[in-house]
C-alpha cells in the first residue's frame, strides 16, 4: 500500500472515530434527558381553602394522594391549596390523554382525588377543583392563589358552613301513565267515547288515548320536577338542575331529573323534611326520590373562575 493510500485510510479512521464520539455524546445527552423527563414532576391540585383552617388537619391521619408514593402538602400562605406531586411521565400534556383513555387507571385516580377532596370538605370550607387540575410548578400554584384571591375568597364565603346535597327524581313510567288516566279530564272523556264507539272508531281512539297518556305523563313529570326545584330552593342557599343522560335509569325507575342543592348545615333538617314531604306526595303517582350526599360543593364553586386548567395551558405554552 502506498503512503498516500495509508494516509487516506488513517484520515478516514479518524473521521469515523470523531463521528462515533459525537454520536456517543448525543446518545448520552439523550439518555440523560430521558432520565430527567422520567423523574420530572408536576403539582396536582385538589382543593383550595384558608391555610389557617387547613393546616391543623395535617396533624391527623390523611387520605392517600392520587399517586401512592406522594404525600399531601399545602401550597400558599393566606389561601392555600392541597396538593401532591405527580410524575410528568403520566400527567404531562402529551402523556395524560392516553392515560385517561385507560378506564381502570382513570377510575382509580378519580376515586383517590374524590377521597382527598371529601376529607377536607367535611372539615373545612374548601373550593373543590375538578379531577385533573395540574400545574407544572409549585410557584405557579402560589401565583394562581394570589391572582385569584378575591374570587376564591368570595366562593369560600358562600360555601362556609354549607354542603352540597343531590336529589335524584325517578319515575315508574307505567304507573304514572296509569295514574294520569284517572286524573286527566281529557283522557277520561276519550276513554268514555272509545267505550261507546264502533270497533273501528274505538281502535283509533285507543291509539290516541295511548299517545295522550304519554304526553300527559311527560307533562306531569316536568311539573313535579319544577315543583321539587322551587320548593326545596326555599330550604337551601342554592339550587341547580343537572344534566340527565338519555335513558338513564336508577334502581327506583327511569331517572327524570337530577338536582344539586347547597344546604347550610344548620338547615339540613328543614331541607330533609321538605324533601320527605315531596316524596310522600309523589309516591302514589310513581315518583321516587333519592337524597345523596353530602358532597364537596362542585356545582356551586364557580370553577370557571377558580380552576387551574385553562391557566395551565398558558403555563405549558411558556415551557
């Protein structure tokens, strides 16, 4: 081999070695970045309240955090948030949607979230935050508490000494249709006409009677739901009608309406008696009432002004 060829071969080996060293450095850097990302943490927020009211509760036994290896903490001074640390590998902006698609993963963590919020809501006035309220840094949570101080304090003042109670109004549709046939003048008249008509005419009238029974039953359901809302609103400090899914049912029958009521603890007996009177009045027509709670006052917390989710998008956008 000539000296020139040897030199070219040596230069090639040197270039290959340099490329290998550069690639190795990039690989190590990528590995380190991956390990850093895997260990990075975000701040998960459960609820907000006065630090003076929340801090003593940490002297007693607390429920587990949303991730078992984390512990509950307080972030903030005058107003404080109950928080815990969560891995960005699961709760980061890119990772969380795929995690939420896992029904078992989501159900487990939603239950843990609810246990934490309920624990503090039973012992102090808190603004409950929805499942999945996440900030990248503790400082961001503290800044949110300062920026939204007036809004949060307004909500806390409204929730002080109060609890959310739910009421499900269900109906036995067949029984209600039977009952409205006895009390509706229109239906009674059509039944009498059908009984005295020839077979063909009677058949058509019976078809109209069935349609009218359904219409009357729906009207009676709407009337009872409105009466429930108006009468119970007099025994509480807030009422909200909640969305009912199509064909949603309970053990009591078809779910006709769902309500949330903000009830002062000192007025709960009054509220319960009013609900019991409504239940007694509705039972003969097939209406059933289910009172549930107490719950954290999600439906009266004005979350659009208090949650971190929307603000957190800006936080993530800033990197």
